[in-house]
C-alpha cells in the first residue's frame, strides 16, 4: 500500500512538472509574438495628427513593439490592442507640455479588440471622424470611452451618428466637446442599449429639440446622467424624466433651467443624487420630495425657490443637503432635522428663514461641513454648533454674531481643520493663545484683539479689519505653502517681512494700514502677484528684485518712509507689459485711487503701481513708462525730478495718473493727448512750463489738475502769451541779441565794482592819516610774526 501511494505521488509530481514546463514554454512563445500589424498601422495613423511637446508618445515607433508603447495595453496571448490610456499625468515639471494637442482621429476605434479608451483631459482642437461609420463596427467590444476635455470648447462635433456601432458601450464621456449642432443627441445615445453612465458636462446642449418621439425613448439601463454646465434655457417637460426609471445619479446644475421643479422628477424613486443647483427654478419644494426614499445628496441651491421648507425633508436618509441661496421663508426647528442621523453636510446660506432651536438642543448628526453664511443667527453664537466635533468646514460669515462663549469658542475653532470663515461679523476676543489648524482661515471684519494666533498650516489667511496687535508669530515662518495673506487695517507692528520673505509660494501679500517697519528684503517670493505695503513705516530703498517679479500686477508701497531712487534697470514685470490674464481669487480691499478712497477689487486685468507719499528722489527710469498695460500710476508727494518722457504715450491703457507734488519740469509731452482712457489726471505743484497739449483728453480735466505750475498755460488754465506758448521757439537773432546784452551788462558791472572797491580802500589810505598809520603798523606786525615763526622752524629743523 505504501509503495502504491509513493508511486502515485511521484506520478502527480511528474504531471505537475510537465504542466508548469508546458505553460512556461507557452508564455515564452507568446512573448515572442509581436503586436498585430493592423493594430500598429491604426495607432500610427492616430499618432500623425498629434502634437506631443512632452514626448509622451515618443515610444510609438516602428522599431518598438506596439504593445510596449506608452499607454497601449495588449492581450497577453493574442497580442491584440485592448486598452488605450493617454490621459495626462498629474505631476509634470512643465504643466503646459503634459497635454496631447492637435487632432483626435477616431480611426482608433477601428481597433478590433479595443475595450477601453481613455483620452480625457488633453487639449485636442480637432476631431476627425471616419466618413464611413461602418469602418468602426469592430469597436462593438468597446465598453469604456472617455474623450472629455477641459472647459475650453475647442473641440466641435456636428453629430453623434458615429456612436451607433458601439453597441456594447457602458460608459461614455464627451464633456467639454461642443455639441450645439447636435439637436437629436437623445436619439443618438438611445442607440446604445447597454449604456450605464453618460457624462455630457459643458457640451453646449442649449439647442436640444424635444420632439414628440422623445416620449417613446427609454433608457432602461442608464443609471448616471450628468448634463451640468450646458446653458440649457428651456423648460424640462415631464417626458424628459420618464426616459429612465432606474437612474440613481442626475446632475442638471449650472444651467438656466426655468419654471418649477417638474412633478415627474419625483417619480425617479431610485435617485440617490439629485443636483439642480445654479438654475432659475421658481416655486416651492414639493412636499412629495419626501417620497424619494433612497436619496442621499440633494442640492437645490442658488435658484429662486420660495415658500416654506417642507418638513418632509426630515424623513429622508440624507447625507448632504444644500438648499441655500434661495428665497425661503418661515421657521426651521429641530423637527426638520430630528431624523437626519446620517447628515454630514448642510448648507442653508442666504436663507430668510428663522432658526428656532432650543439652547440645549443636541442634533442627531455630526457634520463635517456646515454653511449658514448670510443668515440671521446672531447676536449669540448658536450653542448647538459647539456640539459638532467633526467639523472640517465651517462658514458663518455675515451672520450678525457678536457674542461667543470664550472657553467653548476657543476650543471649538481650534478643531476645524480645513475651512474656517467667520468674516463680516462683530465677534470679539483674544486669539493669541490659539493654534488654528485650517487651510483656509477667514476672520476679517470682526473685533478680535490681542496678538495674532499661531497657524499650523494654511493656504489662505485673511485677518483684515480687526484690532490685532503686536508682531507676526514666529510659527508663521513655517507656512511654506501659504499662497494668500491679508492683514490689512490692524494694529500690527515689527519687521514682518523678515518672516514672510521665506514663504516662496506666496502669491498675494497685503500688509497695508498697520505699523510694520524695517526694510524691503531682496529675497521675496518669485510667485508674487500682489504686493500691498501701504500705510506702514517701511524705510530704505526699493530693491531691484521687486521689479523682476514676472507675475506682479499690483504694487502699492504708498504712505511709508521709503527713500532713494527707483531702480534703473531692465524690468521683468511681464504681467504689466503683456495682456496675459491668469486665474484669480478676488479679494476686496480699500485703495486710494483716482484721487479718492473707494472699495476696489484687485484682479489681474487691473495693473497698478502706487509709490505715493514717500521720500523718493531722482529721475523716474524710462523703464517705468514702458509698462504699457498699467492702468493706475501714482508717484505723487515725493521728490522726483526730470521731465515726462514722450514714451508715456505708449501707456494707452492708463486710466489714472498722479504726478503731483514733485519737482518735475519741462513741457507736458504731446503724446499724452492720445491717452484716451485717462479719466483722472493730477500734475499739480511741479515745475511744468509751456502750453498744455491740445486734445480733448487733457482739456477735459479741471484746472486743479494743473495748479502750482506757474509757467504752465493753455486750456483749462489761462491763455498763453507768445513767449509762454513757445518757450523753445525764440528766433536765433533775438536770442543772440539777448545774450550780448546780458554779457555787456555783466562786464560793465564787474568794471564799476572793481573801481569803486579799489578807490574806496586806497583813497581812504591817502586821505586819512590815522588809517594810513594803522595800516602800516598792521603790515609791520604781520611781517614780524612771519619772520619769528620761520626762524623757530629752522632752528628746530637743525637740531633734528
């Protein structure tokens, strides 16, 4: 028996060895098989129209097996192409070169065994579709297709007829492709019976034709539909929501859909996500919404809905509820939220509702996000909010809160680890002993006092319009990722720039209206776009490096103690020379501009340089007048001198120019008359002369714009005399005559002066005996002193 068992074991081991050996040979054989020649030709045809600056498809050559090409995946056995994945990588040194550009040739759909194709988020600007759609019938195995691009509308597609052969498709994403010419996209998509998810964001579907045949379409398999950002301006009929009963995700946000919420929408009983935000929906929320038993995310924000908030919302299993920025009225009490145990996110911003919660109410939920901005919550900080221990995002801006529980409040805001927005209230307290953990910290327009709080990490800090005092905490030196800081209008002091100069990612630095001091360092962040140091005690010169920040578009150093001359070098202020515009978060700040104070929004299409009220001197470099995109230039109340160069006429975007209270001289250049956008001008209290150039622009200003220049004339000042009007046009004969007359007078005066002086002294010596004897004694005394001094020096020299 033992022998038989041993033999059987040996036999099994032998069979196992043979199987493994056979499979090994099989795999090696397949590895030796190169990719299909037809697949290679299709891929090379697709490559022809592509512009690849980053070399992402540089491996696509005939020398390499196409199965080893970047983004290409083949079946291990058949070596046929099954997947094409060419979406750009997330992290690249050169952000712009990571995208594929040029032509997207859909001949690639001829790949016979292709099942998955992902070209999303590239920057193609042309689509080429095979003229004979039957050529892509092999793509019936394709179940995933993503051709989406960014929101640029650079790709246009006239129709979707080419989709008809893709009968196995389950996922389709054409977001960002302009489909405004395709008015029957519903019918085209209906030809894909297996489609589960359809993404058509930002496809410009505003010309959708809802003909009667739509009522007979049935997307029985569709469960996810996203039609957001499409500028849809028509009423959605009930029939639109009868297209499918099994849909779980519906996004129609960021359109202009008018009318009331369609009643048929409430028949989609499987909905889990419904987003109708940013539309023009009116009327009330129907009570029947409580019948959507499976809904988890409901967003009806930023519409024109009104009436009472239905209590039936409390019957849902909501995870996220956003109904802010509407016109609701009535009261909200704990009854509305009593069953929302799973609620994680709540947004009731800009609601006119009255919040009626008991002081000791403890909600059944723990939120991670709460937004109640622009609501009437004050004056007391709502006690139920203190119970939310998991909050990551809190927005209570503009809620009228002024009273807080000092102990609870301090511990509470220290826990919030993402966004804390308490701006535009009247909250009071000393935060100097706190350490804030959020990335976005907005405490502006309050009454906080004492020192600034410590910050563990942050991208965005706005503590403007408070009463914070003292220096910047040392912990702020470690905020390496800080992008934006606004400390405008506090009572802060110390050498702040020593700390902030180490923050190399900083884009916006607004330290205006404080008591900061020190010098402007040379090692500022090279990413700076806005620098506002106005109204402080900074001193010293402007470092040359400040005029070599390529992204800078707003520079305000006014009302300081800065001195010296403006650096005379080659400026690298690219954003003030070119018309390039970048993305920007617009902070609202108070600026002194166009001669008066007003609230102004800093943004990249407003270029500003303000160096006023300092002690700068010398000539203004020509480079400053070559910043042709600057709209506001203020050099007033300094000690600048020199003339205005003719090149100022090239600053055609200039809207505000203030050179007042300096020592500029010479004539106002004719080129200024072509500054057609100029609507504020102040050249007063300088030494300009001659006639103000004639032109509708310069004559449109009040005479006060030119006051304090005695030798300046012409409208709107007094008329010029011939000499005033043409100080440089005196004829040569008259000029020579004037010069000869001056020379003769000078010589005559010198002669008469010499004669009078000589005879005044010598005559007195001849006529007055006492003067003569005194003069002789004086001369003899001086001679004796010189002789004695000389003999003493000689004797001393001999002894040595």
